[in-house]
């Protein structure tokens, strides 16, 4: 432990698995106390049990305003305030536009874009009360460079980039920093719909070989350190920035 986040109080949405879980693990290792918020309450509880007594699980649907409001209130009551929000909750649905259901488009936008709006809306008063803090939103390389079969996801993640930079300027006077992280290919079940749309693992392997200069997909442990850095005091003069952690895929 290096205590880079000593005494910091954090909410991590989508924290039950994948990048969110590893981010929670590394936040705790660096001295933070953490709320793991996830729509899968049982998985969140299991993760909290695994990671220890400095974290707590709260079930939350980030697309629901009442759910986010209740989660944030309960989280800040347990934490005693808030210093950092990591919005990592997301959903992936693949499909070509002409066959894509309007309800699926709405779901992707509700979780990936509206979820960022709602979690920040209810976190901001607590961050202001703390005298400032950090908000880190998860976008994607897909929000920077689109691809066939994932138009809804790309659109939602592009919205996150635009929202994060605008919000950073809105909150700068409050000493609340807002940045976005854009992971590339990461080896988690989250990408299974895209892999299926590509035609399977071999097609994914060929695509990564052709488009990722480092020649591989990442692991959650490759991505989480960026969230730690942005929540730490080392990043105290950084806001309105977009950070790609993608093996060089977007240049």
C-alpha cells in the first residue's frame, strides 16, 4: 500500500466485476473507502465481501433516477461524505442499424449516457461539500472511433466524452475535476456481444492484431491504475481530459 488515496471516500458504479471490480480493489489498496454500486446486487455483495471491510455494496440501476438518488444518499451516509466518483457502469448490445431494436438503443443510451448524468447530478452536492474532488467517467475507444455493428454503443460513449468535457468546465469553479477514460479491448465478459457480432474469438484476434499496436487486448489490471491516478492528488491540476488506455489503438 502506498496510500495514494488515503482517507478518500469513493463510489464506483459497475463495481461488481471487470474493470470496476479491479478499480475498487486498487482504490482499497491505496487507502480509500469504497462503495461498490452495481445493478447486480448479489454480485456486488460478493465483491464487497471478497475485498474487505473498507467497502460496502449497494444495488443500483444507474438509468433510474430514484435508484441513483437513494444509492448516493446511502453511500455518502456510510462514507461520511464523498471525494471521488467513478462511473463505470455500462451495457453493450451489438447489431447492425437496420436490425437494431429501438428499445435496445434506448437501453444503451439510458445506462451509458443517462447513467453518467444521474450519478454526477447526485454526487456533485457531496463533492462540493467536501471542497472539491474527482469525477471519472468511463467512455471507450468506441466513442472516439466508431465501428460497424456497435453504433448505439459508439454513440453512447461519444456522448460521455462530450458530457465529461462540458461538465469539467461547469464544475471547475468548485474544484471538482472531471475526466474520462477510454479503454480499448479489455478481456472481460462485457465484450462478448461484440465478439459474437465479429464472428467469434478468431475474428477478434485478427482484428486486435491489425488495429492494436501493442498486439493484445488489455486486462482490468491494465486499466484500473488510470482511475487511481485521476482520483489521487497527483492529478489535482488535471481536468477536462480524455485518456485512452487502449494499447495504441486510437492515434
